[in-house]
C-alpha cells in the first residue's frame, strides 16, 4: 500500500471511532440526576470535556493501533523506516489547534464558574457548621437550628460554611457544587434546588476517623411544606 | 577597575560597603518615618542593596564568563 | 570483622547510638527545665535528627570532608576494599553513579512494593460497603502511607534512572559531584525506615496531603512521616543540583544542546522543578512539624495562623511534582519509540523544548487543587487556564511519538509494548477534571492513570530496555510479555471502574460507604484488578531475579540503538568511557544512510588518521 | 593553556555552578518564608519591635560581608596574613550578629511570644536565618583552623571562594528579611 492510502484509511477510521465515542459519551447517564440549577452548566461542561476528549482519544488511538498492525516488523534486520525528521506545517497545526481548544475550554470553564458562584436575589441564608463528625444547619432569618438541611424548591440558597475543628467539605452529589468548610474562615456556596426529594450531604475532605460516616440528610420540599416545618420548629 | 591588584580590590570593597550602608540608612529612614504604604520602596531598596553584593562580592558574572579563573 | 566494614552496618549501629544519645540529652534537658522527661513528640524528633547525622557519619559520608579539614585527603577514600565481595559496594557509601543508580532503583522498587501491599490491604476493605476487618484509623493510615510512600518511591525511581543514564548518555565519566550524589541516595534509607515505623507509631489519618489542622492532631506517626518526606525532599534537591551541573558542564565534545537525547532534556526540566519547588513542600512540612512540637501558630486560626497557607505552599510543590514524576517517563518513551520504530524521532526540537514547556507550565498551576478550598475567587480562572495550557506541550509529545511510529518498522518487544500501554493509559488519564469530580474516585483514577502512563509503564519499559546494559544479561522476553499482558489488563480492570465510581459519588479516602449508592459491584471489580496488578508485579520480580542470574549474556547493543550508552560494553566499564567520545550527529538518525551519533576512539589502538 | 590548567578551570566552573544552583534553591526557601510573613500578617508589625537593634545587626552583617570579601581578595593575591585576619573578623562579626539576634529573641519572648501571630513569623524567619549564619560560621571556622596554614594559594582557593560566597548569600537573605520584619507597615 502507498503512504497516502494508509493515511486515508486511518483518517476514515478516526472519524468512525470518534463518532461512536461521542455518541456514547453524550447519551449515557454517568451521573446521578441533577437537582439544582447550578448543576446544569457543570454537567454541560462535563459533557463538552468528554466530547472533545473522546475525539482526541479516538485520533490518537486509531493512529497508534493502526501503526502497530500495519507497520509491524518481526525480524531484527537492517531494515529502517523512512527518515522523516520533521514537517513544520504539521507540527504548527498540532500546537495551535490544541491551544485553540484549550482557550475555548478555559472560556467555557470561566463562564461556568461565573454561573455557579453568582448571588441570587432573595436568598435563603443557611449557616452550615461542620465538625467532627457531623453537620449542623442554622437558619438565621428564622432563628432556627436543625440537624437536617431542609430547603424549599426553586428558591436560591446562600450557604455560609464554617468549621469548628478541621477542614470539611460540603458536597451533595446531585447538586454538583462543592465547597470546603475551613476553620477560621467563612466560605460561601450558592445553589438553587430544582427537584423535590431527599438527598445526603457528604463530607468530601478527609477529616479523620469518622470521615466515611460524616453525612446529614438534605430534604428539598415545596415552599408551603417548608413554611410548616419552620413554624413547627419555632414553637 | 581604576586601580589594579589587591589594593584596588580592597578599595572597591570599601566603596561597595559605603553604598550598602547608605542604602540601609535610606531604608531605615523610610521604614521609621513614613507610617504606611512603604513596602514598594522597601522592595526596590532591598533589590538595589542585594545587587552590589551579588555582583561585586559574589562575582555572579563568573556564571556567564565561565572561563575566568577565580575573580581575575 | 568483615561485617563491620560494610558501610550500612556501621551506619545503622552508629545511627542507633546517636539516636539514643539525642533522646537521652533531650530528656535530661527537659528534666533540667522542670518538665516531664518523656514526651513522645520532641524527644523522638531530636532523637531522629541526631540519629540521622550519626548514621551518615558512621556510613562514611563525611569522611572526605573531615579528612579535608584535617588535611589528610591525599587520595580518594574507597568505600569498599578489593577483598570484599562485589555486592558489598551496593551496601556501602560508594560514589560511582552506576552503583548509586542501582541503589536508588532497588530501594524504589522495595518502597513501591510495600506501598502497593498497603493499598492492596486497604482495597480489600473497600471492596464491599460496611467495615470488614480494618478500623477507619488503620484504613486511613494505610491509604495515606500508600500515597506518600508511592510518591517517594517514584522520586527514588526517577533519581535511579537519571543517575544511571545521564552520565552514560552525555559521555561523562561520572556525575559532577559524586560524593554529594552518594549523600543524596543515603538520605533515603532512613526515610524509608521512618515510613515503616510510622504505622506502629499510630499512623496518620490525614492522607498524604497532611492538611492541617487534622495533621496537627494526628498521632506520632505523622511526625515520622513529615521528617521522612523532608529527607526525601532534600535528597531530590541535592540530586537536581548534581544533574543540572553534570548536564550543563560535562557533556562530551560535540554534544550541543540539540544533540542531546530527549531523556537528558527531560532530566533538565525535572531537575529544574525539583531544585526550586521542593523547598516549598519542605518548608510546609517543617512548619507543620514546628507547630506540632513547639506550638508556633502557622496554621491555627486562634493564634493568627491560616489553614489555607499550607495548601498554597503544599500544592506549589505538589502540582509541579506531577510533572517531576512524569517528565522522565515521557523522556524514556521518546528514547524507546525511535529505536523500536527504526525511524528518527519526529520533531526532535519540538519534543525537546516541550519538556521545558511542561516544566514552566507546571510552575503556575498549583491552585487548581484548591478550587473548592475557599481560595480567592479571582484566582480561579487563571489557574484553570494554566492547568489546561499544560495539555499543549504534552500533546506535542504524544503526536510526535505517533508520527515517529507512522510508516516505521515497528518491533513489538517488551519495552515497546510498555510504551504503547503508557501512551494509551496517559491519554485516558488526560481527560480533564472539574469541580464536581474533586475529591472523588474520578480523581483517584485520573491521577493513577497519569502516573501509570507517565511513570509506571515507562519505568517498566526502561527496565526492560536497559536491563541488558545494566546487568549484561537479557531479560526473558516471553515472561516479559506475559507480565505486560497481566499488568495492562490489571490496570484497566482496576481504574476504569473507578472513573465510573467517581462519577457516581464515591468519595476518596473512605473505609466505608452507603450500600444504598449501589457501588459494591464496581468496587469488587476494582479490587480484583488491583490484585491482578499485584500478581503482575510478582511475575516481574521473578523475571528480574531469574534473568539477572541465569539470563543469556547480552551483547553491547541488543536493540541497535545509536545513543551513547549502547556504544560501550554491557555492563559499562567502571569509568564508562575509556576515551571520551566525540559527538558528531543526532542521537536518532535511524534510516538516514551513514548517520552516526558518536565516534568512540578505541584506547587499544591509536586514533585513526583522517586523510 | 596546558591541558592540566584547562581541567582545573573546568572543575572550578563546575563547582561554581553547583554552588549557585544550591544558592538558587535556598533562596526559594527564604522566598517561601517571606511569603508566609505577608500571607499571615500582611504588613503588620508590633510597636515593641526593636528597630534600632535590627538596624545595628544589619550593619554588622554587612560589615562581615566586607571582611569576607577582603579575605577572599587577599588570598587571591597570596596575602595569607591579611586573609586569616579578615576571616577571623568575619567570624567575630558573625558571632556578634547572633548575639544581637539573641537579644532580640529575649525581647520577643516578652512582647510577642512564638505562639502568637507576629511572633510565629518573627521567630521562624530569624530562626531559619540564624541557622544559616551558624552553618556559615562553622564553615568559615574550617578555613582558619591552625592546621590550614599555608594551604590556600592564588592558584587554588576554591574552598575559600565557596564558603565566602555562601556567607554573602546569608547576607543577601538578611537584606530582604530585615525590611520585611522590621520596617514594613
């Protein structure tokens, strides 16, 4: 086979394989169902990364595996390949195209970061206090304290995280976002729960012996139910 | 160097030290008299003060003139 | 007493005595100050430090300098006498770079085995939800030790490869500072011992990252680990000074920068990173130690400290550390691919410079580990960009390898097979990370892929590639291929499930997880994969030992490579080159008629007259 | 130039590069410490800090750099007497510097103990620096031990050059530490 035929064949294979990979990546549900508006841009970014990653992976894999099969040489004789030392247009291309992709991804990422850390009007404020090895939630607007995090659906929430001892991290997989609770400072997290149901908040930063079990219930309810819960606790 | 040999070198040492002490005094005056916002000046003065030591005492230029023997 | 003549025996005995002395003096001092004599922290800390100094002295590390001060250094002191057996030099303060390289590599493999066994135990615990047989504290200690010991093992491994290869590849007779080189190595055995003692001393349940305030409360094992890694850190700083000086000043005549093998470029980039950044993790660990021992308030908010400070200092080293680990591996791949494709390395200059690109890119990415850590908001975006930016020089390397293989005459011997695994796995590891994934098993799978692709597989390729050179014997090719198969399959079975686990909410560093999440099956699969890699390693060691003793004798240049180290006998002579070679061309001139990398004048015959 | 001389010079440039790389690495240690100072304490400084004393010991250290330089220059021209005298001066000035730091520490323990915000920073920075001074002093001492008489010649005095370079580096570090601790506000 001539050199060009190899190239054409491999390119066709690249297109096929990357199409398959992209279709798989974009249509499989890898992750738990999203339950907060902040989850949308994060999931979008993840799929974008997987899509681009799939194409790059297919490109490299096809050329690698194709070379192994097409150019395998079994004897240790004096046969040597053509002395291609460099080809500048190709090298420039594989420097500039990844650079462009990286720039594009960085802009996308910056936008997502902006989206998820934006403050919303009329936020429900909750103080999240982490300690070894449990969580406590305070609602200063209502003068409440609770063992569970109960949130009304579709209302923006501002979490103020603090820690009494070591570093912990607030993570509800279905909300996607994550923020550390650091002793000596207050960190914030914005989220808007968008789906009813009960979830769990896990500690995502190793915090000692009880780290694996450090969790608390998170319950997203209708606003009316939230009001009743508040009234009941206030009594 | 205007004066070659050991005497010239020793004299150069005095000049460098004089400059260093002058910078120190300037630093000290800046630091003690101006109440705040002095760190940019101090940084510049520290850099200016470090250079003579690096250049005249530590002979940093030997690095890019590798053929020189000791400090001749 | 021949036994006493072994450096290591003297080192251990004198070191133990010194350690006892240090502890005794500290206790006396404490009594004098009116404190209780025994307090584990300070007493053992002083004991360890004094012990290490005594151990180095006992070993003979300071013999030359003390002799210099007393004007008794007429000639180079010999570590071993001719009457001692050959292996004795590996247990003594020997200053030949090849001996030191082998010492490093053997230590590295031992550390990696122990760290691997720790993780296999911990992995068994995690294969099903619920607590099986380990307490959470033991589990965390095992996982943490696995992390820090693997990192140390990797640092030792790259130091070993670079020590053995750099002087040979650039045509030098030894490193620039042979004694310093030996000290760099001998700092690490006490570190390994301290790591081993850490578990009986209570372990530490902080992860290898040792974030305060948790690490301030951890048991005594923490302190041993901090000192141990500090030693490893200094070992790599001193090593990097040696490598840089050697490469910049001791290349054979004719070897311009762009005639150096890529591995040398990788060494420069690695050593630059080590030289500068190891100081940061060193100071961070030292500050932790000081805060634990003396109550200085670096990280305690009540004393005006700041918890995040540690993370900045720590990641300032530990992210570039990833590039420290993978750069030599990428260098090895660049060496192996042209030899087994019988083609020149495609885009040599770009590949060479991309090593430096990765190094400089790696200097400015530390913050991406702290996205969720309460870092200043405005810092996030630049960090994200710089992190992604490192992908560009990495991509240049990968594309160049593929272009080198294209249209080549590819020989699928074991080193090449490992290189192929490395490229595949490295690509898998390259899939980027974002906020959701932070601190989950995705991260675990991601960095293990990067390290397997960037270090483990290339190091295995390197061992299979250079084994004939080092030992003068060939490795068993069939066993090598079997090992490769089991290792690659084991890797995929272990880590592909982990990507899935991470996406489904499996957090890192947990001994137990909620059965309701339905993660049990995949965890079991990952455990099976883990034991497969363990089995593979067993095959590897059998092959190493058997081939080193009974393998077929190796010719000087079994792979028909053009680089310098293959132009001398296997194993190389004591001083590498009887006559210093003259470098005349590219190291990868395969397929170019008449191309040569070096001319080595034979000492036995007079140099040829050029007419 | 004869081959032997070339070899000696090559060896010298190798040693120099090694030492400079070591100094580069060490300067990142001090850089990290300076960063710690600003990160933890910003530009705060307690009023009890003895600025005049700090100024005096800075002067002492600068002066010791001059004597070290004079010592090195002297041996480069073969003047052994001047060399020994200046290295001994340097040793004395170094010890004087450490005494000054000791006085500062004694005051520090009263006003800003090590386990408090500024104290932590102050004791760490001065402590690390003092440790470097101490190692420098030990190294300088090996140059003027009685047994070393007549050892260094204008052709071969690398030990002097290297140790004096290290001593200057300790001085440079202090040039940055002094204003950061004593003068910023």
